[in-house]
C-alpha cells in the first residue's frame, strides 16, 4: 500500500511538471509578448516603426508624420486591421527606429511592424520574421561628379562611407574581396550623414541600396554635383519586419500586401514615390506578380 501511495504521488508530481512544461512551451520564453493581434485589440493601438532618413521608403520631416513607399504599405495594413478586428478608431503610434535597434524593437514587442528599408536575410530570420517581399533593390554607391570611380574595383585605395551592421556592408565586403579592392571605410550613422561625408570630401563614395541613393541625390540641394554608379554589387530584397512566432499577424500583413500586388493600388503607390524613375524594373514587376498570392 505504501509503495502504491508513493507511485501515486510520483505520478501526480509528473503530471504537474508536464503541465508546467506544456504551459511554458505554449507561451514561449519568459517575458515574451503575447499575440500581436490580441495586443492591438486590447490597446486599440498599433505601433509602427519607421526610419527617419530612408528616402523614399521611410522618412519624416521634423514635426511631420512619416511618409514613403514602405509607410504607405503599412498604412494599408492598418486599414486591414481596422476592418478585420472591428476597430474603426484604431490608433497608430509611430516610433522612430535606427539600423542598430530596429530588429530588437520588433523582437521585444516595442514595435509591432517595422516599415523601412530592411533587407530580408536568412541570418536576420533568427531574430525576427518578415512579410512578403515589398521591394527588390541592389547595392551601389554615390560619388561626386567628375570622379573616376565607376565600379567596385575603382574603390581600391578610396574612402567609402557606409553604415555599419547593414546588409550593404556585408555585401560590399564580399564584392571587394572578389575585385581585390581595398578601400578604407568611413562609418556613418545614417544616409544623410553619408551624403554629408561625401559632400564635404571626407569620403570618396557612399555605399547603400541604389534606390535610396537615388532618393538622396535627387532631393539634395546640390543634386547636380553627384553621380550614381551603374554597378550593382548585391541583391537586396526588402520586407516589412514583424515578430517571430506570430503567424496570425503575419497572415494579416501578407494578405494585405498580396491584395495590393493583385490590384492597381500598388501601381499608384509606386508612382507616388518612384514615378520620376520610370516604370518598375522587370525584376520589381516579377516580384509584384510572384507575391500577388491568390486568396
């Protein structure tokens, strides 16, 4: 009888431990935020992260709301949330993010969706999740007019401004190794600082994604003094960034993007921010087509 009683106690303890383990595996790590959709419904607020200088994808003038191509995509997501969750008065909270903290703020739940110019990479998927692709770009560099820098090989011995920790930095280093070019690097915090370094002669080139470089050049007061290289040294597929392990929210975001790609709406958004550059490239048109997933 004593042995049976002991076995019963052990069995009870085992069930209790198993139940605790099940709760832990369901809820995730300690301190992890809950479902994004539940949070949005509970607070009647969605928090969107944005970059301040990633023209024309995500930027904001002092005292003004964020604007740009990626911002418009996120605004479309907000409209979907209002309809699907029955929250007509859903509030949008904008939070500025940087290259250094954008992924961390999404991972810890401070930001529900990052609306910038973040490249979707396998390494970053260890920390965050990504939506369907939103843009396809490539790394290039901006120089002063009259410069003899045209290709990656021409960067040998030159000073290249770059934002550390970006996918551009990694891709450029790989391209430099292949070209046997050895420049020196000037680290900058953001795109505007990179442009200033080039303008003031502290750098011979500024490397970033080609479309961002175009946005910097055409909006600069001295636009005629810059030259954009035709050389592309990387493939940069952009996506909106969201937290890992949140399939319902990701489905909401992806459904919105797919609907835009299947309709004429994406053309209007593209023309608003890139119309001066002409029609979408064949690569971008293919991206819209392949990501216009049917319902």
